[in-house]
C-alpha cells in the first residue's frame, strides 16, 4: 500500500527585507510529512519555525519553493484560494488562543463550522462533542474572560479540530502558559490528534511532547534536519 503524503515542501526559500538588510530565514528547506504523522519542530528563537509553519499553513507565500498540503499546491495560490484551504483543511493553534472576546466558548468553537455553512443542528452537536473532548462541556456558555489561560487554549484546540482538518499546525501553543497549565494542554493536543488519526506539525520544546512525536526536526541556520538523539527526550511512564 502506498504511503499518503499530507505535506510536501521542496527547496523552500524565504527572506525578509528591511532596507538595506535582507534576512534569509529559510534556505532550501525540504520536508515530507506522511498522513497520520505527528512531527515536532525545534529551534532557537528566530530560527524560522514560525515562518515555516506559516508558509505550510498558507498564511504567507514563500520567495521560492514548492508546498503541497493534502494534495493541493499552495505556492502560487491567490489569497482567496489560500483562505479556502485554511478554512477547510488546516487547523491552527497559536501561542495566544485568539478567541473572540464577545463570543462564548461554544460560539468560538463553532466559528469554523459557520464559515463552512454547516447546518445548525449538526454544528451544535459537533461543538458539544469537541467541548466534551477538551473537558469544557460545563464551560460552553462562558466567555474568554471567564476562563483561565489553560481553558482558553483548550477552547482554541477544540476550535482548531472541530472541522477534523487534514493538518493541524501548532506554533508553541503553550508559550504563554506556565508549565502547570501548559502540560495538560499539550497532552490533550497530542491525544486528540491521535484519536482523530490526524496529521500534525508542531513547534515546541516540551520534553513530554518531543518524546512522543513520530519525528523531531531541528531548524538551524535556515535549514531543516532530523534532530539527533541528544535532542529527543526518553519517554516517561504515564
């Protein structure tokens, strides 16, 4: 049986220009992620992980190179095409939850379904299920300012996965949380992706998550490589 590739990046280059300086962030990055893989990306601050994830997620276009997600070429797409791809096939989790403050937790989770015009009965059922999955069924009517940081990130995770996206892109999803709040969020992220048999590309330095990822890649000097064993923690017993 052939292996289904969810993400394929070929010879990706990207740079930022602030006259008179050009900063080369990515220098010929290539990456293949098979369907169902959980891939973690590590690297020092400024190494370009956010840039790489943003390009793979269709949030920006590269200077050069080829990106394919779920069988669709991203490079060369117009903004409306990328918007539809992000809406229908990619879920995002960022360091900040990005929840809409005037909406309840349930309404925030339901936003992607509204954008896809999912009928209200099905939408309500899927939202309720996802909030139960993240342990917040009893917080459905709360607004973001009535939730703590960990709960807001769990709502953001439910929102990212409610469409069962082909790819989850998560950029340091617990960077703004203390370890006590962040660890359960990462464990939940991992378990939900596995249960949905999804594909994930996650920027993180969390030892627990790195020890369970299928692969760990290191971005350094604009190039991507397999992380050595010294950068992969040994899994601990649950």
